[in-house]
C-alpha cells in the first residue's frame, strides 16, 4: 500500500520507516507496509516544465512510484545525503519486506522502480514479469550472513545437514544459502528451507523453530545484538551484486524513463555519500529502523554498496545465479537474463558528484 502525504513548498513530512526493533519485527514486516509520498526535491524542482538532467523530456509533472525495502531505506538514504529535495519529479515511496514482493507489485503496475538483491530479478523473470534491470551496485560481503543461536551446536556449514534454515524465498539470501551449501558438498535437499520473510525468520530463530537464519543487514546485526552468532558471511559465497529494477511500462514512457535517469543519478550519489559518511548515515538510518545507533553504526559499514555499470561480467554473474536456481529445481526453466537488462543508464553509475554533508 502507498499513502501519499501532501506537501507545501519545501516542507516535506518524511515518514519514519517501519521499526526493525526485535520486539516489533513480526508485526511490522509480515507484509508490505505503507509509506509516504514525496513531492520530492525540491517541490519547486518538481514544478511544471522541469527537465531531467539526462535530456529534454519534462519530468516536472511525473510521479515516480519507488519501491523501498523497510530497513534498506532508499528514501532515508536520499534524505541523509541531502538529496531528497533534488528529485526533479514527484515521488511516492512504498515499503516492502523484501525484494520479491516488491517486484510482484512492480509486475502489477504499482511500482515503477526499486532496489533489490541479486535473486528477485531472476525469480521475476522466470515468472514472466515485465521487469528490467537498469542499474547495478557492488556490495560488501559483510552484508549477508547465516546466523545461529549463541549456544547452537552448529559450528560449521557441514553441521547444517538435516537442519531447518529460515530464508526469504527468491531473495539474495536464498542464493547465499544455496552457495553456502554447495561449497560444503550439500544441496537444498540436505536441509529444510523454511521460507519466511525477515520478521518471521527472526521470530523463528528466537523461538527455536529453525536452526539457522540466512539474512542481510541490518537484520544480521540486530540478531547478533540479541545473542545470535554468525556462522558465515557473504565472503566467498553468494553474489556481490544488487540491482535497481524498473518496470517495462515505466521505461516505455519517455517522461518516466527520464525521471528514472534522474533518480538513478541521485540514488547513486547517495550510496557514494553513505560509503564516505557511515556515521552520519547510521544516525539517520537508526531513526528509520528503530534500532540503536550502536547496531546501525556496524550495519552502515557492513552494507556499503558502490554503483557500477552493468557490464557483460555483471550479466554473466546474474545468469549464473539463474542457472544455479534452475539446476536446484527452484525455478521452472531456463531464463535468459540478457533479455531483462538494459545498459542505457550506465552513465548514472558515474554520479560521483558530492552530496551535502
């Protein structure tokens, strides 16, 4: 659901993202939650006749529907970097528990663009969804992990055999756990994958309903703060890439495509800012997640991502993921990821112009 919040001039009422605090995780993340609309950018910048930075197509009257992952915070990231008011179009932000439900909403026409991990585009493509990868990020391996209870007898990946592992189906964690098992000579048939969204996974780990949980930042850091132990991170496992994905309907609209170019440029600048200002980013991110600053300071460093062009190597990596899922029987057939990628927005990965401090 998306709730639009009215704006007047430059007075923007920023919504607080759904809290991630452990006590309320289950209630908050069971489904996509509502968020604010943003008149962006400067509300003055979104006035009639404004043009995008990429061309002459007017974006001032465009409303871009942006998918956000609660706990990831594209809206919070733009705000922290001082760039939210530079969006030259109107925007609404809608929170989702993870990438797969976001891309489902995109396929239904409710979302124009949003950031997801490496696996959601594969599952969406396999399901015939009309989506396209338009941007890429290379992320720190510390942003992924399998965690177990502090006193768990599991001390190696081999110990996972016969155990129950919570993971969000079709998420980057799904591929992470697949590669962790494969490198230990195991397969998904040697464990029980309990497909749970983040809130459910956290609750299942805490209650002992599962033996391990494959998850991402900042849920990893929150779990560790509550006594969980990291079994493995993303170092040597999974894929380092995440993506900005847009609907084909939005890309077919020249005005929305121009707005997407402007958005990619600014969100990439925001990522670069966060990498060089982790403490400042953590403070804003903590306000959005409801987690303590101490946890978010670690999370801000673990989750650093760098915008990169979509190269043949990036596409090949994503194809490898699709092939791995097909081999494991987790998607129904062959997917040619090259048909779900465009490189015409690659210049936005060079958005190194400084954001405000």
